[in-house]
């Protein structure tokens, strides 16, 4: 039973379904923290959009490869390039239909973000060491967009700190994956902050990010107003730190990616408890 569940989840991970679900879950999480009630259409559209962006990114990565891709994810997209491409087109059509029903504020800011993402996809091969930083900014922007576009008043300092923590979580996640994928990225000529800095220097960057993250988390945990939400983010980052600290154990069978993507589903118990 456990093996079957792991096999199913690995497949969902390969096609980035868990990433899309994670974005939708985190969007609902921040909407609850900021006191905004989101409609189903907005959450669903965000999830579909994230899946489209991630799938396009992977398809662009393998499009120019003349040899077999080095990673399981890229190999899967390489072998199923046409099918996934058609699914992206179908998802895009569905997404266009869904955005007609979302609220105007969300739609306007969604268009701005969509144009920014499009530019990112067009230039992502040339941004090299900035890829993870820009990717984390866009992911954070997408997750926060439904709630913040509907909010009229300013955010508290503690909530702004929560947003910074979430951005750092997304950044650590992306840099950590690039750190694990260094050898395969070098073989496939994919650029990242790790291929630019080298594994040793990138390790120091990750250590610095974890330190800054921990310091900000500690400050938020000392404030009662956002403590419950901060504990969720603390759990997410503890898991990422364990992946980093016990990297050799989690390299096997790409467990680091399965677990690293799953951390963005951590707010589910919080949402169920407050639901």
C-alpha cells in the first residue's frame, strides 16, 4: 500500500501536480492569515496557472537537448513532450475560461503577473544565477496575489515578515534543488546559481539563507498575532533544513524533490482546523 502511494505521488511530482496544489494551498493559507475569503475560481485558476508555468519551464529545458536528459523529471518531459504540450494547451484554454469568473482586482493583477511570467519564460535561459531568485519572487507573487489584490488596508509588520519568510522558503527550496541537481544540470547545460557559484559556495549561500530565515522566524514566533501561521512556516523550513543537512540520504531516488515539493502542502492541517 505504501509503495503504491509513493509511486502515485512520484508520478504527480513528475508532472508538477503537487507543486500546483501546493501553490493553491499556500494561497488559501495566506488568505486566511490576512482575513480574505477567496472564491474557488481564483484558487483553481492559480493552481492551473502554476502547473502551466512549471510544465512550460520543463518543456523549454528539454526542447533543445539532443541527448537523453539526465534527470528523471526532464527525461519524462522529453519522452512525453508532445502529450504534455497538448495538455498545456488544454489547461491554458480552461484557465482562460476560469479567469472570466474571478474578481476584477484579482484579474488585473493576475494579467500583470502573467506578463511578467511570460517574460521570465522567454529569457530564463539567459538569466543564469538569477533564475532561482526570480522564480521565488514569481512563485511568492502568485501565491499572495489573490489575497493581497483584494485587501484594501496595509499589512502589519508581522505579516510582512511572514511574507518575507515565505519568499525565503521558496528561494531555499529552489536553490536546494539546484544544489542537488548540480551534476545533471552541468551535463544538460542548464544554468543555475549553483552552476555559477559552484557547490561549495552555494552551500554557504544556503547556510546564510537558513540563518536569516531562522532569525526572522524567531522574531515572528515571539509575537502572538502570527504565531500559529509561523509554526507552519517553521515546520516547512525544518524539513528543508533536514534535506540539506542529510543530503546524502535524501539524494537516493530523488526523495529530496518529493519531500521538498511536499512542504508547500504543510498548511493543509491549518486550513482544515480553521475551516
